[in-house]
């Protein structure tokens, strides 16, 4: 189990943003199990450079990423590397949930602002606009795909209490991180997410 003595908590259905220096490690922890965390990364010195699902999956030649895999930017630079992963199943296909997600998929008449709204609010102090929010790396999200039909299903995360994934920053970053707001992604309940930042390995 991941040590949690220095973690910070993201309340259910909320999000935060913070900086991560090159070489620092970010560990995202699922403290109760079956809770997704949407992760975004921007180059701190030029926020036009952002985490890219398309580039990353193209270069990896697969959709499920885990320990050892680099996460690329829209400019084909490595932003983060996954250095530890106790789950091995995450999603990098589906966009952050939003008011429109809950309106269109769930039929909500007074929809929550979702991860998209939470990320937009958290990233605004860094000068990042809503239209700069791409597909997130969805930690712990379980999205199997039918190889014949291409049908996408969102199933319960495989993560259990204390499971975690650790990323190492390859450049100075602004990070957006949520405790996901969609019932379907989190097996029907909303739970917190924990995270912690560690110094570079060997420091």
C-alpha cells in the first residue's frame, strides 16, 4: 500500500491545480477504491503545450498504459512518465465529464459542472482557458472496448483502497487533478482522491 502520511485530499466531485517541478513525482492514490481521478498536464512555461491522448496512444500503439510508459504532449515531448502503478488499467480515451455529459448521457435537468468545470475553475488562475482542456488521463478508469464492434463500455474501476499510480515530471508542469464526478465511472458512488508530491528520486 502507498504511504499516505504526506497526502492531500481532493473532496468528492471537486478538483485542484498545482505545479510540479521537473523530476518531482506525483502519486495519485485511490483511498477507498473504485474512484477515478482525471489528470491534465501543461508546460508551465508555455501552456499551449498540453498532455495529448492522440500523440501518446499513437506512439505507444496501445490504449492501456502502465509502468514505464511516457505521456506525450501535443508537441511530441514527454511530459510525464509512469514510474509505478498498482492497478494497470486506466483510460486515455474519454473526455472529462461536464454539464453536457450529465445532460446528454444521464438526462440531468440541473447538471453538475463535472470534472471539466472543476478543472476549468482550478486551472483559471494559471491563465488556462476552458477551450485548452483536452482529453485527460483518467487514473483508475476502466473502459474496455469490444474488438469486433468498437463499442466502448465504462465499467467499475479495478482499483482497491490504497491503490496508486506515480508519475515523474519530465519538465516543469501545471497539473489539474480531480475526484471524478460521474457515477458510471466510479461504480455508483462519489469518493475522495488523495495525492502527494515527492522530490526527485535520489534527492
